[in-house]
């Protein structure tokens, strides 16, 4: 993923922790800030749970002039839709059906790959 947009969930690496928040390096060398306000009044306690070099799952909340506003606490917020995720628009009632289709499609692809490997 080269271009990020609001709603993208990505795994990044913490590169600095300050009073302002947690700075995270994303894939493709982009970086952003999880502002201390993301943790509400729990920031003094929460910041001790994170270490530089640690991988964290974040969601892109906003991008302005190349600055990434990230969130850890909102990773599972359904209001932040990740348009790069094929399952974002799946309604709960359809989830089993979509998951079963995905599993069947994966089995077909694995079978094709095994066939290719045995032919070579």
C-alpha cells in the first residue's frame, strides 16, 4: 500500500514516545503521531505500556499536509472504514457467507499452487 487514506489499518513500529504521544513509523517510511489524547486521561499510565521498537496496530484517522494522525484506541472503530479492506462493507448477517466463500476461494488457490509445484 503506497498511498494511505483515513481508515487504513496498518502495523507500524514505535520510534519515539514523548509527552505529546507515540510516534509510529508506518510501512513505506511514513510516520505519524498517536496523540496522547487518544488515551484520554489514562496517558500517564498507558505510555508505560509501550516501548520504542514495539510493533503496534494503528488506524489512520486523518492526513493533513503529509502529517498522519493515528489512533491505537480506534483500531476497531467501525466508523473509520478501511476502503482497502474487502470486508469493510460486509454486514454482520452476511459475514459467515463471505467468510465461507473466502475460505473456498483460498482452498482453490492452494490446490492450483500445489498443482504447479508438482508439475515442476
